[in-house]
């Protein structure tokens, strides 16, 4: 069995696992690299379960103990492009400044690592699949709540600029989800939600899946409710030294999706953008365009 097979088995059995094993499984799925070099006790501490729970999870997967399962992840990590010593080198650097600057350095260092994570083959493949779904869909519904709303808004705006029939489910007047009433298998829904997962987004994704629509989930874990109901899931890292999870990777994913779809649409995207620019110019939307309307004299 390889790492991918282990992860697929955990995902397929996730809903049937006891609560504590679900916690351990979620941590393992979301921290593949950490599994490779942490002791069982440290892994259990980080997952916030007992060491015995980690052992039971390994046994549930057919291993005699956590050590055997960890060895599988260690071999997989060694086969990846960046060796451990290069990862360690990335943690080195000049002495950090004190105070506020140190916090900024920490945040930017974490975000830099998140950018590298988005370049992994699994994420790139998911982005390409998602772009294909959007390109071939009649309509694209976009939903996200709370901190997830801003990236979704950006994605909906960018897709609309290149000619996609995009509908932002923004809940104004609490009627946002009403737009899904006639969703069909020829439509797509882009849903974004990170832990703690918002009920509105989870329900929209579940409904779209029930109707046969193509669901693109952007979330922080493959065990997230919207990921398990999705046609394709794009996993974004959200860890940060700040007080709230970072949404920067989600913004980047939205920009990448729009760029991929634009590239696929080619001349049609160019024509749509040109049309949008003409309208913006007509209304003098930007200060450096001048004002197309005369001032009163």
C-alpha cells in the first residue's frame, strides 16, 4: 500500500470512524509531511488525541502500529523533489528582528511556504480539472461566507470579466441560495469554506451535488464536508501566526482558476474583456480614464 492508497482508504471510511479516530485521521490527511518524521507521541499531541488513538488508527489501516505507518510516509517524503535537508535550509536565515517586525517576518515566511504547497502536482492537477469544469459549464454559481466570501467574490468577478455566466450567491436579503432552484448537471458550483465550516456553503454544495451539478470545493482539508461532496477539491493551507486563518492561498487559487479559464477560452475571453473595458470606460469607472460625462457648467 502507498500513501495515496492510505489516504483514499481513510477518506472512504471517514464517516464510519469513531469520533476520536476521525480527529486522528483528519490530522494525518492534513499533515502528510509531519507524519514522516514525528514520533507517535508528538503526532498524537499535535492531533490532540491519545497515542493509543494513533495506534488504533494505524491498526485500522492494517498496520501493526504507528511506526509501520510512519515508515510508509517517510519513504514517500524521501521520494519527493525537495529533500529534508533542503527543507531545513529553508528554515535558516539571519537573526529575526524583534517585536512587530518579527511577527511580520513569521507571517510572510508561512505564506511563502503556502505558495510552494500550491505548486505541488496534486494541487496543479485539481486546478486544471476545475478550470475544465468551469469552461464547459453553462453557468457558474459561487458561494462562500464570512472570511470565505472575499475570495469567492473576487473569483466570481474575474470569471464574469472573461465571459462566464457567473452568479455570486451573496445572501443579500437572505435569498442568495434561491438562485440554485433550477441548477442542472450542466452547471457548476464553486464553494469555499474552511474550518469551522459554514452551514450555508455546505448546504449549497450538498444541494448542487444532489442535482447533479459539478462541484468545485476550495477548502482546507480533504475531510471537509464540501470536499467529500465535490467533483474536484482544491486544498488550500490556512495556517498562520495571526489570530485568524489566512485566506491568501484561496485568493491565489481564484486568480489561477480565472487565468486558466481565460487561457482556455482564448479569443472569446479577449472579446469579453474588451467589452467589459468599453463599459467601464463609458461610465468613467477609473480616475485615470477621465470622465465620459460632461460636467454641468
